[in-house]
């Protein structure tokens, strides 16, 4: 569940830059999430309410409530107790590609930033990049992001109205294989708001597990209310006094 939320948060940040769109400076929204997952061959259904904050390159996704249809009342209550209001938050920094997550229920946090080449490996320069950005550098960054991708497609599939906003619908597929890892297969459908800087109003995300023990399933994010806003910088910071853990799923462990 947490990994699925993390993937959705990353999609929120990457969708517009890949298309060359200009995102609006900031917004806040709320909606729902539904996950139909396969965990070690067992089906699991999860649903809940979410909130999202955006400012510049920063995105924060909060899981506000959680339900487990099909489970006993005791199991559902025990699992939901880990999700206090605003209890699980995930922040993605598009500028540094840093992913952070924390739980208000058990006061723990996790953070990770992709490894980068040493600064000495980059050629020194005193030139100021043009205001519009360097198109060659943009292409190089895109090529680097696709280094482990076997194949990927982005298709325009139509124009619709979603949650009261004119939207452009996209279909995205990707096959990726990291060194020493099984092949990963992803499929996403996105509805991007034309009047909100191509903000994803809806994301349908499907992953096919590479192995029987891996996570796979379908997730749908639906932001039913969206408004322009400029959230305070503190909204995107890990709260003080929280204990760091070594995995994103460990923030739910007591």
C-alpha cells in the first residue's frame, strides 16, 4: 500500500515535466484512493481518503483514512488504527528526487535520495543556463531516467471533462529492469487538468508483479476537489522528533 502511494506521488511530479507542461505554482486537493492488490498470491482490497499539497517541485500526499472491505471488523479496526488523521504522509521533491514518508501514529520517518555522481565528475562551468533551460541537458536527464527502461509509450487517448475540469487523457506503459532484478511491468492512465497546469486529476496505475512474492495490483487516485493555493514550506518537512527507519513500509510498524 505504501509503495503504491509512493509510486503515485512520483507520477504526480513526473507527468507534467515529461510532457513539457508548465505546472501551476501551488495547489491543494482531496479525494479517494482504491487499491486492489495481490500480495503473495492473496487478493487485498483497500480504500481510503487522501489529501495532496503541491508547491513548486514539492508534492505531499496524505492518507487520511483507510478501510479494508472483506476483512473482519477486528482486523480492519486494528489496521486502521495505524492511520490516524494525516497519519501517513509521503513527500516527493522533484528537484532532488528525494522521497520521504512519515507516520504520525508511531512518530517514525523514512527518506531516500537517488545516488548521484560525485561533483568532481561534472565539468566545471561558470556560465549561467538560459532562462528557458538547456534542451540538451533536459534530453540527457530524460535519457538517464530511462537507462533501465526496456520500453515505454505515452499515448494521447482523448479529451474529456473530469471532476468539473477539462482534461487530456493519456495512456502510459513502461517495462523496466534494474540490474540483477526481475522485469517490472507498469501501466497507467492519467487525466490531466488543462486549466490546472496539467495536474493529474485521476491516476489509474497497474503493476504486474515480477515474482509471486512481489506486490502487484491496481490503484486508482481520484482528486475530486482541487484549488489553487500556496502551502507553507513547513508542510513538506518531516516533523521534528521522529525516529528514522530503514524502509518505507517500516513506518507502519509499532
